[in-house]
C-alpha cells in the first residue's frame, strides 16, 4: 500500500520593518542640512529673481553714406557680374559695361582709403634708445641685448642723449688726429663721418663731426673731445639732445671749432 506524502507549505511570516522610514527621514534631514550650509556659505548660488537691468548702450559707429550715383554703379557691377551665366551675347554686353562702373568704384575707394593710409603712416614712432649705462650692461651680459635700443638716428630728429668729455691725444677711429669739433659716438646710432647738432638743455653747443668711438661710448651718448683733461674730468656727465644733420646741409659752417666754446661750461 503506497502512502502519499503531501508537503504542507511553510507559512511566511512577514515582519514590518519599522526602521526603514526612520532611515529615509534621517537621510533627508542630512541632505537638507548640507544644502542649506552650501547656500549659506555661497558655494551654491540660487537663481536671482531680481530682474536684470539691461546693459549700457554701446556707442554706435557712424559710417559715411555713399553717394546715390556710387550706389548705382556698385549695383550695376553686381548685376553685370550676375549675368555671367547668361548666353554669350548677353555676357559680352555685360562685360562691356563692367569696366566703366568698376573704375568709378575703384576711384572712390582709393579716395576714401588713401587719407586713412597716410594718417597711419604719419603716426610718429617713439624709439627709446639705450642709455650709456644700459648699453654697457648689455655689452657685459648683465642685461639682454635688444637691437631696437640701438636704432639709427634719423636726419633732423632730436633724440635725448648724455654728454661727456674725453681728452685722449692720438688718432681717431677714422685715422685722423684728435681735434676740436669732433665727438666719439656709438656708430650704430650716430654713423661715423656724419655731423650732429648738439644741445645742452636749451643751449646750442654747435655742430660736431662723429669721428671717433670708444669702448664705453655706447648707446645714446656723445663723448666730446677737449684738450684740457682737467676740464673734461670736471665736466662729468650731462643730459642733452642731439640731431643727425642731413647730408644736404652738412656744408654749413661749423662754429664749434673755437677752443673758447667751453669757457665756463665745465663748471656747471
């Protein structure tokens, strides 16, 4: 006799988890607290409800209005150019009408842009040349060498310089005897065999020939020859101005050859 065994289902006991709502509530409280802290410290900025004021009006640029005739010529060029896809006869007619209108437009464009180009070219360039101290430091490697600091002087343009004196007897760089009326200079700025007009403040000292150079005569400086070594030593260093004389006026008389030119100057 077979005995059938019937298994009874195990009753499922459901236990209410009362701790879960408390955990969710605790997490929500922490999130709200952190959000308030971030807002309070300024780490997060809420969108402002204050209406944004419009920005100030940008200045408007006025463009010169073209003449009606010029506008007509420009339109003619455009229309003629657009007919290039037409039959050959129409293209030939359009090609004949293009040059006349195009020449007018080109002339007006040149008339408008030429004064602007001249204005740009006429803006004076301010060149700051190296002083004697700066040039010596550049020579010794203390300062980096800047070639633009030794730009050549332009004819008739007055540039600030320092003035010193030397009394070395002998030949100059150009192989001539030292004499009154010569100066030693940096040939990169003041070329040899050229004349310079020299000023001490507002006083005009005369016209001198750049005939010599020197180991420390570098940058925007002129070393004037003086036969009296004591007077040259007392002169020290002064600030002045110099202008390179144009070739066309170099033949003018040089009034700086008189030895009495320096009377009382070294005592300043």
